């Protein structure tokens, strides 16, 4: 029930590509992929995770790219390529 309500109230599957500096080699960058249901456009879950990262982890953030996808979409139809009869 809660998940359906989230889907209807602007919650989307958010994906973030987080690029950060390696703690031991600050000139090198590493990527981390984060994915969670999140409220668009505020992204409270992502903001909470990034706050945790900045507070608790040693790898300094370089950049964050965010994308979001609808969870409920209209049905997709396509025409069949042929007709098959089963007996």
C-alpha cells in the first residue's frame, strides 16, 4: 500500500552517479552508483545520503549526476507479427 502511494505522489526511482576523490590518491576519481525511491524534485533521500557521505566518509565529493524514472507508465502496445493457432 505504501509503495503504491509513493508511486502516485511524485516518487520516482532515482539514480545518482556519484564521483568522488579517492582518500589515498586525491588526484584519482572513483564512481559510485546510488539508487532509491525518492521524491522529485526535492530528492530528500539522496540529500540525506550525500549529507551522510560528507559527514562520515573520507572520499571528498567531486560531482553528482541524477536521473529519475517514472514507476507507473501507460501500457505499451505493439502489433503482433503474425497469428498463431494452438489446438
